[in-house]
C-alpha cells in the first residue's frame, strides 16, 4: 500500500536525465482503451505512461500510428525503435525487450445475438469462421490450439464490419478493445460477448534497433515512476486498461 505521504512527495524526488536530441521512433496501432488517436492527439493510459517514462529517462520518443501488422514488421525489421501495447506471448518472448507494462486484457468471443448461442470456448471455434486482427495475439492464440483458418482484418473496425455483414460467425479479440468499438457504433444490443479465461499483459517494448543504454534508461525510469507512486496514480485514472481495474 502506498501512503498518501509517499504520493505527495513523489513529484519532488524524481530526477530526469538530460534529454537527448535524437528522437526514438515508436510505433503502435489504434488499440482503445489503451491508446487511441483523440481530437488533440494520442490519448489513453499507455500513451500517458509512455510520455512520462520518456521524460523521466531524458529521451525523446515520437509515436506514430499504423495498422498493427505493419507496425510489427517495422519493429522487427529495425525501422522503428520501440512499440507500444504489444501483447506478451510465448511466440514473441525472445523477439523483443519487454520494458514496462501498459495494460492487461482477457480475450473474448463476439457473436451476433440473432445467431443464437455459439461456441463458449476456443475448441468450439474449429468449425466457425473466425475473424482476428492481422499479426495479433488473437491470431497466435487461434494457431496455438490448431485453428489455422482465421480470417484476418486490418483493424478492429474491419473485424466488426465483417461480423455485421455475416462474412464471419465470430470475432476473437481482446474484450476491452471490442467493447470500445461496440460502444462507439452503438451495437451493444445486437452482439453477444463470451469472455474467455485466456488473457495477456501489454507492454512497451524495444526492438532490435534500440540501443541497450536507452533500453536500460527506459526501464529504470519506469521503476522510478512506479516506486514513487506515479504509476499507481495513473492506473487509478484508467481502470479499464487493466483486467483488475
């Protein structure tokens, strides 16, 4: 438990390193509620934490939005230094340096209410047309249980459109993300949600192009913000960015 005294004193004790002139290129996708493009620029828990960590580390990070599969290729190919809101999966464990957590979620199956009851677990999806985000942890989850025929979409809005048009029977995706889409399009009454036990943590990660000293500075900066209570305060403002929020 963090005392009120600790939280009050935290901003006075943090010391940031001198900023570097060369910016680091970070990539992400629209993944609400964790990070999204708002009216005045990027917003969400992951983005606000990203800004604070970079400031604390004395680094300049520029965040750019791309379709997720492209962002992943840029990161792995060394065209970008860092990635935001990357799911930590067994397949990705050795591909990145996992800097700090920026959220957590559980997977869910989304179906049309008009179709009646469908699968309530992953095994039940074997005979269904399933939509997943291209290059995502959802796609990896399907493959891990032997389902190789997932239909991939470019972004979450496209997944929802595929389901509405009847191109697919169901969507497998992070629950919090699709609920944001459903709420935005006012479709809550027409879609059914089946939460799954499987989930994942989201991280800010460093790709192979990020120098080791900068990785260390970012990780150390996060630890300083965490130990001072700043991360705790921030999480309280964004409860939907975590499973236990």
